C-alpha cells in the first residue's frame, strides 16, 4: 500500500527513491539500492573476507565498487603490504573498474568527487566513517563497517533506518580566515560528539550561498564527529558547476519540502565568528581562537579528507608564502590527491611550501590516524587540520592534538605556537 | 537469550582508537587484534578477560571510526555481550553484524563495578547484579536485530534469506 506523499527532507527523499517508496518517515527501516560502495586498504580486507563467506561469485556491479589505497600507503610495513596486495588481487579478479593504486590514489574522500564518481541524489555507502563527505554534493552518503560493505558488494543492497534530521542554518557574512572548518567545529561544539547520533544534519542558509566546494566537503566530512549518520547540502549552482566539471553524469536534484519536519533547528550567525579550535581530546571541546592558550607546537599537519583539497592548500599558501616555519616546529603537508598535488606544483605553491620549511608527503591519509608518517611521540603537541583529536589518535597516548582550519594551521607553524593568521 | 558473566566497566565516549589503536590496523586477524584490545586504556584487559565476560559502558560507546576491527577485537577477546548507555551508530551496527549483541541500558549503570557477576536476559530486558541483587532495565532489541543475532551475524542472516526468499539475491 502506498502512503500519501508526505513532506520530506532531502535525506528522506533520497532514501525513499532508493527504497522504491513514494515516501519514508524517520524511524522506518528500509532496504535501499546502493549506487556506490567504497572501501580502503584497512576496511577492504575484512569486507573481502565477508564477500567470500557469502560465496557470491560477482560484485553487484563492477562499475559501482570503489577501492582506494590511502591509509597505510606507500606500504608502511609488511603487514600493510599484505592488505594492499589482497585488495589489488580482489580488484583484478572481480574486474573492479574503480580501483585506485598508488599514482592514481589519493585520500578516498578527496578523489571520489574529483573523479566524478559521486553526483547529486546518489546513495553512497563506504566502509569509512567519513563517507558522509559526499553529502556536500547533495547525495546521501554514510559510513558502515566492513561486514555491511561485503554484503553490499554481494547484493547491491543494504538496510538503513531513516534518520531524523537536525537543520543547521548559517546566516551572515563570512569573515576573513573563517570557513567551513570553523562552521562545522562550532556545530560540533554546540551539539557534542553524540549530539546528532543516528541523525541527519542538513546544512542551509544564506552564509552557505557561494561557499566554495572545499568548505562544504569539510563540513559534511565532520558530520560524523557529532555522531551523525549523514550531513547534506542542497546541490546549488556551485555544486552543479563542480559536478559538471568533474563528472559525466549530472545526477538528480532533491530538495527538502518547505513543510518537511525537523527534529530541531539550530541557527549560526557567522558574521562575528572567529577561527575555531578543538582542544584535546575531543572534537567537541571547541573554543574561538582568541580564547585558546598560545600553546607551543611540535608539529603542524595540513592535509586529510577534511582539509587536503586544493582550496585548503591555497589558504595555507596565502599565509605561508615568503614566511618560514618556526624552529622547533615541524610542518607536514599532504595534498589529498595526485591532481591536487600537480595543481599545487603548477601554481608554484609547492616551491613556496618547501622554501617555508614544510615537508610534503605523497597523497594519502598520513599522520591523520597516527600509524604512518608523522606519528606523535610522548608528550608532543600538534595542531592539525584533520577531524579527530581523541587520545592517541595521532600517536602516543600522552600526545595532544588541536584541530583548526588550514590558515590557522599555517600561521601556527610560522609562530611555532597556536595563533591566528591575523597576528602575522 | 540469557547471558551471565563478569563485568568490565568503562566510562563515556570510549572511541574506536581506544578500543583498537589505528596503528594495529595493518592486521585483520581477530586474535591478533584481540591482543591489542584496550591496550592503552586498560593494559590488563587482553590478559585477564575471560570467555563470557560482559562489557559495561557509558554513553556514545565506540565513537570515531568505522573500523569493524573494534567490535571484532572485543568479541575475539571473549566478551559475549555489551551493555552501554548509548552507542555510536556505526559501532552499534557493526557489533550486531558480527554477532555481538549490544544492548542499551535504560537507566544509569552506576552501581556496576569491574568483576561483579551479572546476568542479562534479552527477553525480559533486565540486567541483574548477582552480588547486590539490584536490577537495571535494558531496552529490548528490535526484532530485526534479534534475527541477526540468532543467525550468528549478518553474513549467515543474508545467506539464509537469499536461500529462503530470494529477496537478497547474491550475485
Ligand atoms: S584522512 Fe584521516 S579521517 Fe580521512 S579517511 Fe584518511 S584516516 Fe580517515
């Protein structure tokens, strides 16, 4: 029996479409068709095991499976080499077209949009919690574990509980040195790390009009840091231009109905917003930079699926060009994809970064997850453009991590302590 | 389904990096993962946990990454059941998918300490402290999740359904 078409949010509409229903309501358990199913070198091995346990012969669609080497590559040790090899062999055996090996690979959430693999209206499931990044394009995207993903590879389907939506409305004029990272940190600071558990976050408001895509990716990316299932924007002209430039499909534009029901609405006026910093050891421990002690830094990291895009590097470059990283502070920078890297070379940014004293890594997750390249030692303090600063996230359990935007990170590297670009 | 075992008590916001730090994710063998489980938070855990023990935690258990290595390491260490105030979404899903039931307590589990013996009944939604006799309400799990647990996890569940009704076709 078909239900009367109720007013729905964009998240509900995309889920309804993929469940083959006219409408869905929060709390409904629905079985949905998946448009893209992603895994990386850490989560793929377990998903491959599940796929084999299911005794499936083929993946549901070799064009819709994506495998990216990004976490522990270039192989950090023999065990990671084995995991990467397993993934490569699986991709070969099952004819997976979107397998990204070194040279093509970058951070999954940077390269999928860049390669046009996600378009508005898609339903994307990834065995990585930051899969929610693609919500910036008006897609429903959520992270799952490896078993869910292995089952999707074998069946093309998964079950989801339709989430309630929290509407976040941003108004005002964006101040200098403030952007998506600061917006989303204020959200997480207000909601808390479990404030949006099992919920959808919908980003709207005048302050987001014309906001460049890299800021939107940063915001959707960190929805999960408030516990959310997905974070989503409406695909406006900026998003549609991005898609036109990168993808061959144009996707389907969904829009929340005016009468759609929200669990609650939160307003943010960005006009007076300062750059925000998340203090150790939680992404919800947020303060404006003027309230943060000028803590001395051993390391600064600019990169990751949160802030490793070209626009992020440009913001860091504005601060770093013709300046020097402070003695006693290491600056590690990792462009999120080979294309980002190449463009950074072309624009002369790489030369500027090297002259400033930064070290540049190959496109990968790098120090973000504390296992490879730039691991923090006992007692060390870092400021990072990544998304998590839990105890031990970037190394020793007695190291501390502060999170901020790329311009603040660059300024802090120059100052050798936490500081704002406005101080330079 | 009834469970009885010794309690391991944890606090709020225990994230996946504390359950199993990322640097150990170059492995996916669960017995090796179990050896590193809670290695920084509770260095005694891996050594002393026994088959059938029950993990009790506060709010937002398992927040952070999607790594299934986290519930796998817990399960392979011998823990049979988790009871927490609340869970991070992906962890909750992962736990059921690998056949590790995760229950939500409906009231604070303040009285519970390490090594107390408790019994938990999924049917009646009760957790009983076998030393003090005090009991706590836990939320019954949705029927769909109960079926997954009964089947032993999502893989046997999907295989069963693919066989039974052809609804989940395996390619
Ligand atoms: S950059 Fe960090 S958060 Fe992003 S996918 Fe890699 S490890 Fe995860």
